C-alpha cells in the first residue's frame, strides 16, 4: 500500500521498523513542534560531554511520511556534533528516504525543524548554564 502511494523501499523500512520512536528517560533536551498539518512531534536528545549526539528519539502523532522522515533524520545525526547536526537539511532526509509522495514533503520539514529546534534549545540552555 505504501509503495503504491509513492514511498520508496528505504522510506517503508524506516516507517515499519520505527527504530527511534519513543522517549529517552534522562534526555538532555526535550522539544516539541506542531506542523502546518496540525501533527505534533516531540524530540528527545541525549548529548555526550564532548557535544556529540549519543541518542535521539521522537514521539510522533503524524503520518507515515513524518515517521519515516524522523527515523532517517536520527540516523543522519547520530554520532555527529550538535553543530554538524544543525546542518541537516530536508534534502538530506529526502535522499535517505529515496522517495515519498510529493504531498508528504512538509512532513520531512517537520522532522528536520523539530530536530533543529531541539538542538538550538539545547545550545541555548548550555549557554545559559555556562
Ligand atoms: Fe502531518 Fe505528515 S506530519 S501529514
């Protein structure tokens, strides 16, 4: 069904496996964003002392496109520094998914914007505490 709707195999796998869905108990940052469609994403970030990303999880009330985009986004930032992760673009995520339906492209934006918001809020908090 997803393939018929225009989802490529990697996107379908990300959606079915949902590897990074859920929450992180001792997260260093939790941020939430509401998309233009009204769906909600919450990102949990666990950051190492050297400012690299140890773990990320998402809670999502949203569509298959949103879930697959968020899962791909996590894979693209894990192990990277916070600043490098902030360079993540919608295009990077789209490439990892290979394809999702045109009308689902805003769901990629929501996943990336939520990630950026979490990283930026983490940086602001770290700055405030320094
Ligand atoms: Fe709302 Fe995809 S996130 S339609």
